[in-house]
C-alpha cells in the first residue's frame, strides 16, 4: 500500500511541474513582441507543440492517478 502512495505522490508532483510549464509557456507567448515576426511565429509554434506535449503528459498522469485510486 505505501508503494501506491509514493507513486501517486510522484505523479502528482510531476503533474504540478507540467502545469507550471504550461503556465510559463502561456506567459511567454503573451509577452512576445512583434520585433521579428517570422522568428516569433516559429517560437510560438514550438511553444504550442511543447504545451500540447505537456498537456498530454498531464492527462496521462491523471489517468494513472485514477487507476491507482481504483487499485487502493
């Protein structure tokens, strides 16, 4: 039983870290200037990709947390 709690805690910490990454990406995108439009567009595209990957990992963490709750 303690092992499940450790895993849930680790998953929760990872999820929190990923949520912070998503928040940081949103702040970064909102703060970009129009100095170099082409570079900005490429950066925003890459940030969107990273954000999507982080959200997928958050979803995976949530699914794992839910599965562990059912096991306990």
